[in-house]
């Protein structure tokens, strides 16, 4: 290892709870600060040794959530604080930006990750153009300037599932596996979770019965392909996505501590993993389902690696169809993804989801793999953007 290598000292996250659940009373800094404090204590890093905190957040509607988290966590007033909003990619992009700060000498120790208090997200209104007009509420902002290229993500996933004949039974089976793995791994996951508001375990996952799951309604009016066999269109009932196959809206936070090898040696800190590199890119905005695969593929090519070189593979699966598409594109079994459950079994705290997946990757590398083992984490976001990172167990 070279002195300039970027290393991970530790990781931690809150449990993930669906909107309106156990974390519903927490604003972002109340979710993030306990995680940051516990993480620094675990790593043996003092608050005054942290140069910057970078936090992804998608629903805070302005302000600087990273600064709020930093101050609430007891970091010094002089600590830099940068908030990142790349929607679902924000938590992982924040860590990539932290790596850039370290690589360019802008910092020696950075805390990075994401936090989302979806339950407490502000109500959103467009300001009226004329004094007599009423404000216009909206559920989400635009992610592409041309509305024709800016599909709702739920509809985009449904369209993709129908167009590529991703059978509903495959989607439901993958979602059920995510729930089962999350529940079966509760003891293993406990070490990475910092209790917040009394919640010590991911609260959404549940035991599921195949018969009941098969009767669940579709999550959306499927992709304008609802007609059975009309014009060659597949039937929504055969290829649609049930509610189980869509990750629920959720609250949560996750962070890692990054530094350089030289700084760790000087301070006596122990490296747990090495940051090998990251990629952030875009694809066609109307095809957001393909962005995680594109980011992972470019990252592997950049480092001269193949999917088979990876010991651990973590994908934030906002939709079961997305996970199946990712696995099919790389020619791997879907079971290779998310060995202890994914977003389908935990929930989707948008700005934190990429960081939660990164924590899961690091924990599995550390628990299960030998030094030198590689892991990759990938996530896709609204507007056709994707991010991926490659890490090594040390």
C-alpha cells in the first residue's frame, strides 16, 4: 500500500424504517449525528481530526443538511460540510467526492455518506406566476428538461419489466429473497447498526407466503401494456411488478470514515478496506434502469476487472426488475446480489440508499472475505444517472 492510497477506517448506519415508522419523528441531523458520533468512536478518531463531512440528501429542499449533521455530531465549527443531491446516487456520490478531497490534498480525514428523513420531508409547492394564482404542489421535481424524457421511476420500471419479459413471479421471488435474507441476517447486521430513536434493526422485512404475494395488486397501471396480447404487448398481470417488488419509502442514515494511508499510519489508525475507485455517469434519462449497470461496467473496465473477480456484489435495488436486469446483463444469478438483503427488504431512504449499500458491502467483505477480496457497489438514480465503487478488503 502506498502512502497516497485511500482507506476506509470504519462504517456504520442506522436501521432503516419505512416512512411513518420508528424514525418518523427524526429530522436529518437527528438521524445522522448519532451514527457519525458512534462511527468516530469505533474508529478511534477524535472529532477535531475530521476535516470535512460530505452527506447525500435528496428531500431536504435546500439548506445544508451536511452542516447540520456535522454540528449536531460535535464536529468542530471549522469542519467543512458539503451536501450532495444526486437523488438515489447521493449517498455513494458523497463518498466519491470525499475520495476526491483526499486524493487532491483538500482533506486528511473525511466522514461521508447519506441521510434521509423522508417522513419529515417538506411539502413542495411551485411558486405561482401571478398574484391571484394558487401555488402548485408537486411530488417530485423534474429530472430532465423534456417531459417526454422524464418518466416516473415506477412507470419506467414497469415499462422495462413488460418490454423485457421480466416475469412477475421472478420479480416477486427476488423480493421475497431480499426479505428472507434481511431477517435471517439480523444478528450479523447488528454490528453495523447504531441505535437511533430506539430502533436497532431494519423494521420492514417480513416473512412472506408465496400464495399471498401472488395475489398482491400491481404497484402501478402497467406501462400502457395492460391489454393481454394486443399488438404483441405482454400482459401486465404476467410481467407487472407487485407492491412487494418496489422498495418502500424509508428513513435512515449511513456513513464511512475515509483517510489516506499516510494519515492513518501517523495517527495509528487501522485500515479496514481500501477505496480502489469510483464512477459516476449518465445514461438516457428515459432509461434509468440501465444506469447502475453502466456505472458498474465502466468501473470494471477502468480497473481491468470482470464481474467474476468480485467476491461481494451489492446493488441498491429500488425495484426487483432493476436487480434482474442488472444480473441478466452481467450473466450472473440474481442470488449473487445483496447476500444479506437489499433495498427491497430494508426500504429506500433516497439520499442515504447508496451509502447504506456501501456499508453493507464493507461489512460483508470484512466479515466473510480474505484480504485482497474485491467488492463492488452500484446504484441508479432519477434522470438516468448511476454510480459505482470498487473496494478491497485489507
